[in-house]
């Protein structure tokens, strides 16, 4: 199996690469990432030394870069590449449309031209919009995105479905709830709160702190994607969730308790525009069809995640100072390929 993982140096993408290296050691992995602000080659430390992973720096919106990748032969594409921060999309949507919509279209065209056996589009629960106090999102819930980010992801989903219907491209879409775990960029809620507290700074909590999210450990998410990749039928959509609904206030409290702080370290800030009130995922289709269920309990997962950021201060400090942006050039120069072994 030769698999292309786009967005391989991002949070979920790098964890998926680690999942593959550990569970499918005979697969050949091509990691592809533009290394923009959220892509960090240090996320793959220890992965590039073996024979199974080849990393290529490139943009999914760049046809010549993709041509070089696809020309070597691929069986499967898993697309994690995306602009993903809601706040940034509110400040400016252009990059989100470019990467999340145009980039997916370019990638789909290459997958079609090269007769890819399976194309997995990694999407988000945010395409469904906001839930009321009861109920859960199912795969048939209408798409009702609230932000430019989620609108761009919904547009990509529709393109993926259209390429399956029109061209017969064997596509699958996964929509997951909020992830947490190691290597998450520290503008996101959990690593932001942890690293702020480690710097003796307050944690900024939007609005009243009662926005609810369904949380899942990134390792469980990656194992679900692998299960779907290997066993799901083309043309299907699968929700992935952790059955762990918690308000942001409770996440903040758990982090504060774990690090020995009280609620005086919370700073309530003005809510962001269009802030969805509640997400909750019904992953019943995935459980019934493929037998998957999350393995990591929230209490254990949150504690281990907080401890990971405490133990890996050098990793997140380089991000907060911006030093990580030069890591690739310092280690590998201006070339585009790392870890080529065939």
C-alpha cells in the first residue's frame, strides 16, 4: 500500500502518520504539507528516520507539486490539509477558500486522473452548524455552517460527494468532533489554556463559557480513520465522536485543577461572531457498520494531554516565539523532499 497523507505535519495529520507507522509498518507513506503557520515538521520527529515515510513539502493548490507526487504511483489519498482556525477565518476567508475548496478540487482531479483506489476527505462536525440543547448530528443532518471555515469545509464535502456521483471516484468523508492530544497547535483551546497557565497567564474564555463540544482523543480519531479507510464503502459519510460532551468552562476547570490553579485565572472575553452553542455527534453508523468505538477515557486522555504539554515545553515555546517556522530550513535547507528511502 502506498498512501498519500496531506497535511502530514499538522496536528491530526502527524498523529495519523504515527498511527500508520505503528500499526501498518509495511505501508509506504508519502507525507505532504505546505508547512504554513500550523504545519510543523517537528511534529514528525522520530518518524523520518525509518524506511516507510517520505516527506515532501508542497501545497495541494499547486498542480506541479502534486504531479510529482502522483507520478510515483499511489493507492490511497487521505486529505487532512486545511486551514482550520475559526477565528482566523472570521478575520479573513480567502486562505480558507483557497486551501479548503480549491485545494480539494485540485487534489480530486489528480486522484481521478491517477485512478486512486480510495480518497478519504477528513472533514469536521462544524459543517452541521449549531445544535439545540438536545439531539445529535447524524450523517443525514443538513449542512448549515456558521463560519467561513466551516462553510469552506462544507463546500469541500459537496465537491467530494459530487466527484463520487459524477465520476465514480471512490471517496469517503469523515466528520469528527473536537480533537485533543499531543502536537496540537497552541492557538486551540486546550493547548492554549495549558501553555498560558505554564507562563502564569490567564486563560481567555469566550462568552459565558457554556458552549458545548464533543471531545475525542486524536489517537481514537486516527484509528477510526484507518478503520474507515480499510473497510468503508465508497460514497459513504461517517461521523466520528467521543461521546464526551463538555462545556468549555468544564474544560477550563479541569486544566486549572490539574495544574493547581483556581478560577481566578479565567478571563472572560467577548464572544466571537457566530459562535455555535453546541455540537454532539452520533457515531452509531460507524459503531454498527465497522465495529469502531473510542478507547481512551476522557479523564485519562485529558490528564495525559496536559502532562504532554508540561513535558514538551521546548516544542510549544518554539511555536509561540515563531522559531519553529525556520526549523525545516535549518534542518534540511531549501529542498522539498525529506526522508526519501525506497
